[in-house]
C-alpha cells in the first residue's frame, strides 16, 4: 500500500475502437480485485488522495471533463460526489445546480441534489427537488420515506 507517495497510475489509455469493450472488461475485472480503504492497512491497495497536489490534479481533470462534455450528467455527478466525500457539500450542491443548466439529462443531477439537500437538513428543498427528480424518471423511494419520516413529504405526484 502507498501512504502519501505520488500516484503513478495511468490516467488515459488510447485503444483501437474494436478492442474497447474487451479492454474495458479486463481493466474493470482487475480493478475489482483492488481493496480500497485506509492506505496504512496492509491489505489495502488503494486509498484516499494523499495531499493537496493530488486533489488539485483531480479537480483539474474533472473540470476538463466538464468543459469538454458539459451536457454529460455523469461528469457533473461524479465531481459532486468527490466534493461531498471531501466534506465540501455546499460546493457539491453548487456544482449540481450549475450542471442543471447544461446537462442533457437532468434526472441524475436532481437525484443527487435532493440527497445532498436532505443531508444538509434542508428538507423543504429536498422534497421539492425529489419531486423534480421523480418527474425526470428517477426513483426517489428511499429519500421519500426519509422525508416522510422527518415530517416532510413531497408535493403530490
């Protein structure tokens, strides 16, 4: 396990189109064998970002992906998830709100926005956003139950 060393992982692979599927499957299978967690533990093969430099590089990659594919909801969502994991939930919410203006499919952004609003305790906004996400085709059953349990329910379907 590494503990603070610079990551030397490959960031981009150029693959002939006919080989894209088999290579993606092979990489996915191999990465599925890697144990994630605390890099200080002996069985862990990959851990959290070790420093500000790695975080800056990660942010730059996400910002490049969003700049090159602003209509791709996955780019916005994955960046927001990373921000949330770092404890930057307000930045994650702002990013999702920005993505709603550009992404071609708003459903995934609305889904995560509702969850993060709930996590912040903004139950009214979470309920409103959950309704929008459901209207966009997202299943919001779990969040709806939590909102009802907290005394908030979505506006009528």
